[in-house]
C-alpha cells in the first residue's frame, strides 16, 4: 500500500513536471538550430569584425581598425550610397505604384480581379537569374527592346548600362519583379478592411480623396509597415540583380553593400573586414527599423 | 457579374462611372502589358533557332522549336532536381517547426514565453547577409561545405523566424472552445496540434510554403559560396553558370555570335520558372487568404 502511494506520487510529479517541460521541449529543436546557425554567427560576426583573417591561418586582433578603415573606403561609401538609392527607390517609387495598382484592382468597378492579381504576380514567379538576363538583353544598346522602342517613337537611344543610368536600370528590374508582390500584400490589407467603414464614410459625404487619406491609409498601417520593412531589408540585401546586370559596375556604379561584402570576403579574402561591412549594415538597418516603428506608431499599439 | 468583395470607392450613382471604369481598366491593362513583355520574350525566344533569333527577334516564329526544351532539360534538369530535393525537405521541416512554435507561443503558458518569443522576433528585422562570413565559417567547420545540408539547414534555422511569427498570429485566432472540447475528450497536445491546429491553419502554412519556396528557388549568394560541386548545384546558380558559358564568359551584350545557343538557354529559363508557377496555381488562393487572415493584421 505504501509503495503504491509513493509510485502514484512519483507518477503525478512526473506528469506535472512533464507538462511544465513540454513547451520547452517542443520549441527546443528550433532554438538549437537557431542558436547554432543564426544567432551564433550573428554574435560571432561582431568579434570577426575586429580581426584580420585571410580565410586560413592565424587571426590577428585589430580592435576597431576595420571600422575606421571603412569610413575612408571609397568603394564602401559608394556601395552604401547605391544601396540607399535602391532602398529609396523601393520605398518611394515601387511601393506607391504597388499601392495604386492594389487600389485600382480592389475598386468595385474593376472586373476580373483574380486575373489581374495572378498576372501581376507572374514576374515574382520567374527565376531571378532568368529575369535579369532577359532585361540585360532588353537594355542592350543597339538591338535591345528599350532602345528599339525609343527609336521607334523618334527618341535617342540610351546607354542603359553606363555609369549614369545603370542604377536606374537595376531599379527598373527590381520594380518589374517586386511591384506585384507588394501589390499583393496591399491588396490583402485592403480586402481585410470592412465594407461598412466605406459605407459610413460615403454617407458622411466623404469624397474619394478624403476617404483614401482619412480611412484607407490609416487602416492599411500594419500592412504598410510590413511592406516598407520588407522592402528596405530586401534592398539592403540586394545581390543578384546588380551582379548579373552589370557585375556591380561600371566603375562600381551599381555595386550594393551585399555585392561589396561578397567581394571583400571571397575575392580579397578579408573575412574580418567583410564582417565589419556587415555590422555597419546591421546598425543602419536597426536604426532605420526603429525609425519606421516610431513613424508607424507600432510601439504605442502593442 | 457583380463583385462581392469590399468596395474601395463606394460608387455613387451620379458620377460618370463609365469613364472612371474605362480609365481604370485601361491603366491596369497598360501596366499589365508592360509587365508581360519580358515574359512574352522569354517564352517566344525559347522556341527559336539561331536564324529565327537573329532575324525575327520580336515576333513569334514558326515552326516552334520544341527541341530546345529537350536540350534545355538535359542541362537544367539536374539543377532543378537538386533544388526540389532541398526545397522539399527544408520546407517540410520549416513548416513543422513553425506550426509547433506557433502553437506553443499562441496556446501554451509558461515562464519566459514572451522573452523567448521576442528573442526571435527581434531578429526578423536582421538582414542575414550581415553574418554571412561567420555563418560560412560555421558551416565549413561542421564539414557542411558542398553538401545538401548546407542548403537545408538555413531553411530550418531561419525560415521558422517569420514562420512562428505568422503561425502564432494565425493560431491565436482559432476559437478556444475547439481546444477546450477536444481536451475534454482526452486529447493530448500532439492531438491538439495535429488534429485541430493543422487543418485550421492550412492557409497560413500555404503562405509560408509559397514565400519559402520562392526564396529557396532564387537563393543565389549562399549556394554560390557553399556548393562547388556542379552535380549538387542549385538552380539559380546553375542558370547563372549556364548564361556565362553560353556567352563565352561575358553575360553582357551579344558577345556570342552563335545565335543557336539562346533558344535552349531560354527554354531552360522557362522550365526553371515552371515549379514556381505551378506552386502558385495550386497554393495561390490560400496564399492570399493566409496573408489576409494572419500576419498582416498583427
């Protein structure tokens, strides 16, 4: 009798213990992977950003020397400028177009919504490499589609991949590929706005313009925050398109930070310096994200 | 054919609706045509031989040269199979981890829950390029260079960050009564996850699957440094190498005078885009629903 009770208690304790532990057990596989392969490298990057290491052999501790060098590194500063250009283009050119398209498609008067939705998402579904090479051929000076079209309407052919225009061309490729995706996010947000809100506004005599600024845009704030953050992070990680279109050139005119980081790490074999490039990038994105959260008022609501 | 979706602009009967309607359709159609041009060229060029490519570049040429696709499959087939293997294993693991993580954070109560949750959400905003070099070194140390694991693990370690965020919001929206009545019937946690949460969160999982698959399919920088063995190479890098070899080293311009290389190359691009298109046709509806129902409201 005595032993049975003890066993009973032990079982109950184990049961309780197990229940307490269950949540941790369930999420531990992810956290282990996360710490080893995501968080670990992130923290290690801080240390690596202060060393000199050519990929093999001993590491030399440099302190902040890598960071100091960065501020005088003209190519780095240029790539930072280019990346900022792409980010500004993504947020202030691509996103408004995406929002405008989403508004139009969502409007009651437009028919065949699902057709338009799928048609605009098609560019996202093509392979990045394939799409960029298509554009490369369309940008070609003599036979490319863009110049053929310009000449057909009596305008001068442009040198799309020269130093002056290459950033714009890269942005054009990005616009073609990603406008549809952002539009889809906006559309999802628009469709989650209840119809009666608009009906109420209409009863109150609000015009189209007022409705947009006073109702649609504020209600879209969570989606907008999401899309802006994703766009900015995307631009700061922008890698394949500038590389494929112009190799980051000419004269580094289209080079992004990610392109430069790769070049420093794997062509110049300066692992420490490349990590410093990465960390500066992280600090910039961190500040930008805080600013956005503040701007969109995400702190106040959560 | 009246639309039942929410109206963006409440149509007032007095406005000259017709002009507005025509204008909207016209604008969207023009944008659509512009956005369709590269796709049109890609498909048209994939059916051309060298001469057709040289002389009839912008039009559809007949007879269609289906042979290009046979030639292309010989080149891109292996890259695609490699990518599909990696994407499938990684995707299944990622979805499982996201589902469990989402359930735990949405439905279970335990010490440090918020801390643990925000520890990952904070990293949602971190661009992974930043830790690219140390990550590379970790993979090299663990002997993962040139293996499929090097492609699968990032999906499992990074994918669930957004996955848990999305699934938590999604699962939090499932009515508690469902779980309550299942518990009364003696269901354990695994039943609650597998029998209730899973079927009800399919749109969320579809959203994740589409996003993740697009990511893996276009993943370029990571396989470029991690995979040296061409037999294990992923599709994006494979296509890149292909373009380089077709143009004898320089992608830029018309460096290749042999115009017959282009047809199969474009056919390869078309084939390489098909899985994404198919996936979207199958899951696209869920994908949009999932976005509406979950993450974007948080």
